[in-house]
């Protein structure tokens, strides 16, 4: 996990146009709709009940304000109201859920937070490396995508086994581990939907389908136009599904 948040310049007047219900400036989230890391950050923010100003980023044309806040240039990035910057998706999830966690995502029914974080680490490490090479073999010197797909099978099968006696990875309600991994497993499933559907992982397939059909998923996948400097971002989650 990242070091303590760095400080960015406090928000200027032009950046405070999206306001919370009490008229206060909101934390800013730089995000990209289809990025699985940004998706997990939006999931936690939406589940927490917090609100932020969402600035949709075009990755090919990153706004200077994003790079100023976090020179490494990845999304998601959260700039809190005091100027603190959090530029790791898992840290943004924890930031939101430690403030408000009405669904108990940090308190799984089975095991503790460390057990969930261990699964997230497996996802972000070996699984993500294999996912990238399976999805984009040409970016990695034309490696065999199928070999990387197959190397990911034991981990996915282990998740399926966890779901044998419960609906979610750590109990009968969703928690951090489900929400931090689901965007990546969705990406993996979508590389070759037929192949994924043909695997003997009915429980994992149902878990994924259930998540993708959930109102929370619809809420975090709403489309926003790219943010332009000097303009307000969008309220996230929106006040109404069409806002
Ligand atoms: N470890 C970071 C990874 C974030 C990341 O790699 N995001 C990708 C998009 S999915 C990105 O911004 N890549 C930079 C680029 O494509 O220019 C996190 O968890 O937030």
C-alpha cells in the first residue's frame, strides 16, 4: 500500500463548483470508466454513501491538474478536501470505507480484513500480470495468451471453491475482497466469454453475473464526458440515475 498521502495545493475557486448538500467542496476523483482500478474506487465511494466530484479522464490526454496531483499519471486519484492525494485504488477504497461503511465491507462475516487484503494482493499481483498478457499478448512480445490464461486458472478455481458454502468470498454479503477483485475478473471473463462460460466454475460465474446485474454496478458504470479544466466535474454518485 502507498505511503501516507502527499499534499497537493488546496483547491482553487474554479475547482469547487461541484458541491455537497451543505454547499461544501467535495473530494475530487480522477477516474476512467472502464479502468478496473477506477471501478473499484468508485464502488467503495458509492457504497460508503460519500459524494465526490468525478473528473472523467481520457488516458491519452491526461489533464495537467491530474499530473500535478499525482505525477505517476495513473487513475484513480483522489484529492481530498484538505489537498491530500491518494493515488492507489485500494487506498481510495479504504479511505472511503474507513469514513463510512454502511454495508460492512471492511468487516467480513468470515475472517478479518487481512484475509481479504491477501486475496486482493493475489489479484493485483500474479492474476493481474497474467490477465494483461492474456488480454494483450502483442504488448508483451507476442507471448502465448492462452498459456497466461491457463496459469490464472488455479486462482480462479480457488475463488470458486470459496463460494462453495457462501454467496460471496468472505460471507453471505459482499465485502472488500469481492468488490476489489470483481472488476478484474470481469475483464478476464470478457477476453473470451465462451471460454470463461465453459469452465466448471458455476459459482464464480454466478457471483460475477450477480455483481454485473446489481444496481451498484449500473451506478458506477454511468458514462460521463471527459472533464475539461476550468469546468466542474460531475457529482458522483449522481443525485439521480440520469443526473
Ligand atoms: N496501482 C494503481 C494502478 C492504476 C492503473 O494502472 N490505472 C491504469 C488504467 S486502468 C492507468 O491509469 N494507466 C496509465 C495510462 O494508461 O496512461 C492503482 O491501484 O490505482
